[in-house]
C-alpha cells in the first residue's frame, strides 16, 4: 500500500505519523494543500484507514499578517495550534524553542524534587550523586 502522489504538498512518514507540508504564499497554494488533504482522506477511506482529524495544523511564519486558510477533512475544520510536540521536541509557530526549553527545565526540576524527597535519609554522597545524574 503506497501513499497517493500529492500535487503540491511534500510528505514525511514516520511509523504511523504522516506530515504534509507546503509553502503557502497565495490562496492558490492553500487551495492546492486542501486538494491534497482531500486526496489523502479519499485514499485513507479507500484503504480503510482511520485518520485522527482531531490533530492540528501548525503554521510557521514570520509574517505579521499570515495567510490563514481554513482547512477541512471530511467537512470537519482542522483546528490550529500554537505549539505541538513532535518526536519529543516542542515546536511553536515562530520556531522559537523557549517552550521546549521551559518544558525540559520543568521536567528536570520535578525529577530533582522527587529525588530530594525520596533520598532525605541517604547519607552517601556518591549514591546521591549517581542517582542525581541518572534521573536528571
């Protein structure tokens, strides 16, 4: 079973995750992307594959007034998101990694707090150091 050939959209497939992406410079580009989304939906329907339409659209731009087209799959409007987690990395619309860095720091502080609470009775500095490096 091979993916359909899209007219203007590039695609990346990893396991069960498919990403379609295209540069949108005009309304025609947006219409072509919508056409490829329709083609994908038809292909999935023909091959009895389920699409998670709850997934979002993320637009990357530095323009002050981006072109925001309403994309649909099976007449359901795809919701836009300000950020998305992809392969463990938080990406936002400006490709600014501050949300990702904040997420990493938050996880590290939570792990450090758990480690401190669970090891209050420990007296060996070497054991504490090993646990710290292992968890954080």
